[in-house]
C-alpha cells in the first residue's frame, strides 16, 4: 500500500505560492487529476477506512490512499470535487488550533508571508546570531526562504518568541498586506471540515494543536499538543485515531502521548510504500513533487 501526502491544491500557481511550489506543498487541480490517473492505472484507490483496516490487519493491499496535511481551504474547494469524480475520499490532518481560533496562522505561512508580500527586495534577517541576506529578485534567495537554516530556526522558536520575531522581521521586509489578510480564508473552518466529511466522505486525523515541531517540546507540552488536538477533533464526525507528525519530525517521547490519546496509527514521510514491518507509529508517505 502507498500513502500520499498532499497539502494545497489550486487551479493555478500564483506568484504568492512560489515558496509552496518550491517546497512541494502545492499542486494544481490538473496535476491532482493526472496523479489520480497515474496511480489508478496500477493501484486500487483505497477509501480511508479500507486503508486503515488493512493497516490494522497487516493485510497491505496493492492500493493507494490520500492524505492532506494542515487543513487548507482549497482542499474543500478544489481537491474534494476531483477526488469525488475518481470515487475516493481522503484523510485530512487539520491543525486544531486553527479550527478553535486559538491561532490565526501556521508558523510556516507567517514565514512565507514575510517574503511573498514583501515591499522590499533586498534585506537581511538575523536570528540567534545567524544572519541571511535576501535578494528576492534572485531565484537562489527563494531557495534560502524555503530550505534555508533561518527558516528552520524560525519554525523552532517557541510561540511568544516567534511572535516577537514576526513583528521585528516584518519591519524589515515590510509586507504590503497584513498577516491577517494573508491568512484570511486560507484555512478550513469547523463547518467546512464537517462539509468535507458529510458531503465528500473525508475522514479527519490529528496534526497537533499548534503545528509545533514535536522534537522541540518538553514531555508535558508534547502531550498537551497531542491530547488537546485529539480532544477537540474527536467530537467531529469522521474523526479517526490517526496522527501525522508536523513536518514529519518524530519525537522519541511521543509514543506514550499517542497511546494516551487513543491514536492507533501515525504517519511520517519517507517516499516508499508502507510494509508490514513499518511500526504503526511511523508509517511512510510519499510527498508529491510535480
Ligand atoms: Zn503540517
């Protein structure tokens, strides 16, 4: 069995989607259609519940299933109708803090916002003694935005510190739109998540409460991050006890938290099929690089 990890699906790649494209977290509706066609030629499309019970029985069919991370609203608008046409549902991993409005934007989206909305082309940013010079007219700089060390350091910051850094960095890059505007309509809300379940038969898993990298949290925060998310989502129709590690960062301490939250399976990345020897809490998924 193979599991696919997708994020955003849009009709066309707009300039502000450049970092997502470089990172492999956005594909077009056409590409999703082509992906479905290619996969269906040799593999059986597995509805989520069929795939999960196959995993539970260690009877890994020659099929594929689809997962979507983070809960972007384009999943409902563009991805779900295409998958419906192909007669398959998907497992979505929303970030519960975005659904209960305890956070407004994902860390990675606020990072991208600093650049895609920047009024300035050339500037340098510093974080914990590490500094990077950006020239956004230069393609190499976008590679730095998406894969550079500064991004990694930024995403690993604890929330209050990151908030302060966002303010500081935005004074440097001078985004033309506010962060709120950038995030407006970007994510599914609670009703839309229910719509995915009720109208399209999708299933819901947990992706944490705040998308914090799990390997940066102490054991208490780690369990709060998992249980807070599961506790919120298990009231939704279509919830299944499945977890996807944010950014595929596995933490050694997580298994007791997952057990306590009643999670049965957890996905990472890995670009290979799931085999019977894969631990239930580290199932590989393919990413989709167009
Ligand atoms: Zn994610």
